[in-house]
C-alpha cells in the first residue's frame, strides 16, 4: 500500500511557517511539483520549492516573508501572478491555483482563479502534478489525482490531460518531456510521444532562450544521447539543430562508405559526459563534426574526405549560437576553439610525437589543452577493442608529453620573454613591421626548440635577428 502521508518529509521549519501564514490568511496551501516528485524518487534535498495557494500566491509570499527571520525580500512577477523568496539556500515560488486556456498562436494562456485540481490539470506531467497538503487538518497528505506515483514507479512521462492539448497549448512541454526522460532515464508514454511528433512544428513559437535552457539540461544529464535520440525520433531536431541532423546517413560510392557522423556524435557526447561536467565542452562534443556535412566529398583515389571540416565547423558554431540566441562571448569562442582544434591531438597520437609539435599544441590550445585532450579521447568510438586500446594508449603518451614539455618550456599561456617595447628600445625603432618580424621569430624559435623559453636566450636571439634584418642595436646592447 502506497504511503498517503509525508509529514516526516516536511520537517523543515519553512513548511510550518507557510502553513501558519496560509491559515492566518484563511487560505489552503500545498507544496507541489518537483519537490514532491524528487521526494518520491529519493533524489536528495530539493532547493526549488513550489507552493500553490487557493487564493493569492503573492499575498501568501508576503505573509511568509514577514514571519521569516531577517524578513527576506519578496520578488513579485505581476504578469505571471507569482512571487519568489530566497531563504537559507532555498528558492520558494508562490502562485495562486489557476486554470488556463490557450490560443493557437501563442504560448501565453488566458488565466483565471481555480481549484487545486484545476492547477494540477495544467501541470505538464503526472509526476509533476503531485502535491502535499500544508493545511493544519491534513498536513502532509498526498494528493495524486492522475496516478503520478504509479507513473514514477513505472518510470513513465505522461500528461495529466490529452497530450495533444498539453503540447499544442504549450509546445515547450515537448522539450520538457524529453528532458525529464533524459534526466530520470524514464520512458515517454506512447500516446504522449506520438503527440510530440504531431505537434513538433509548434515548437517554432517558443522562444530560443527557453529552448536552449532545455537543451542545456539535456546536455548536462548523465547520458545526453537519450534526449537527442528522442529529439530526432519526434522530428523536433530539424527545427532546433539542423546542422546536427545533416550529419545523419551513410553514403557508398564504388564500395567505399563513411561512418554515420550523427550517431557517432551522440556516442562522443555520452563519452565526454562521463569525464566532464563542463557544459560548454559538452557543446563542443555535440558540434565537433558539424563541418563534415558541408565539406563531404568523394575522391576516387583516397575515398571520402571532409577537408577543413574543423575550420568550417568553427565558423558554423558562431552562426548556430547567433540563431539560437546563445552567448556570443568567451563561451562561444571556447566552443569554436575546441571544434577548430578537435583533430590536432589525433594527428599527434598517430605519429611519433615531437617536442615541437607538442609545444605548438600547447601554445595554440593555451589554458584549454586539457579540455581539448578530453574531447579527443571522447572521440574514440571504435568498437574494435584492439584499436581502442591503441588509441587510448597513444593519447596517454600525448598527455604525458604535454606535462613533460610544459614543465620544461612553460608554453601554456605563452608570453614572449622579450616585449615589443624592449625591441623598439634596443633598436631605436618606432612601431613597424620589423618589431612583429622579430617577435614572431622569437616565438617560432622557442616553439621549434631552437632556444629555451628564457629571457637571456630570447634577448640574444633578438639581437642576432635584428642584425640579420640590418638593424643597429643601441649602446652595443
């Protein structure tokens, strides 16, 4: 028999304060949604807590804040009829129970006051419609009108009402269904999955920012491929990331085939998810091969080629970020850099690794060389155990060489030992091309191992290079 009362889960003083505040205002109140779902799944302490009031959620928030130590500020979102309080690491969101109706061309519903069940009906999924009473007479009682607990036990994502209505009304819920399926490793109920396919085109009315937020959460999950397979299966992917979809398929010409780069990419993303929580490195894994679709060619002598796909892909990253209204800042530049350099360590691992090649890799990757190696290791998707061992051992050698060269030569975040100002002063120069030539020559000499990355060696090299260019050093420097 399923437990019906969860008083012991509501021991935090905040819940009795909310209960008292609601009683003072003659309101009924309930904790609903993610807190209750995660409680049933034993997923740890939720810090985002949604409270629904049968009446004004804003009035309840103000009353609760007045009863809390320090009287925290209440942030009110009048357009949504909600209010938020931040208290002891928790975010408490208050809303009045409501029912909603939607127009065809908008995600913004017409809203009116409703009952608790009205509010539960408007929730996206049965597992998010679970509520616990905060009322004195039935404190801790579970209210589950849509069998959300059974769906949790069956690991099902299912809508409280008709999925056609649910997804047509608010198309973002299609993304949320896929995100929850990915995060929780649940299955989307068959009729709900079919309804996503039927309503896929309505995703175009959802803001890019909301879509990207869901994509971030899918990418941040333990096995992101679950979500991207579902986005592909339902037809949503063509509206969101057509560059990724373009990688799908295998062509054969004269008996020569290339691998399916779409499914390969999903394997790479799952691989990297085991080794890093860095969201932007996961984005780099997702996009590392997008340049292969536009650069694919067949050459009779060498077979399939994807010439300069890393360069083309890095340019595509900017266009994709701009279209999706993602940040065009250092995060985007990081993803671009990882995509551009994604094959560099692979080339090194296949040949004898020279110090100069490793120095150049460290110089070009800078502080992100470890991230680049993590990406390249994730790119090993061969099913041949012998090849896999070989590639992993080769990358291990490259990593060891990076540590050895960096400890000796200090190339990461390279700063030239001799500055442009010193070159100008030494040769009594004004800004000119000769300064750049000398600086580049010093850099190349260090990267090639001609001189160590030290001031005295660089200064001596500067003087000889200046002489070579016909420059006269001052004071016989």
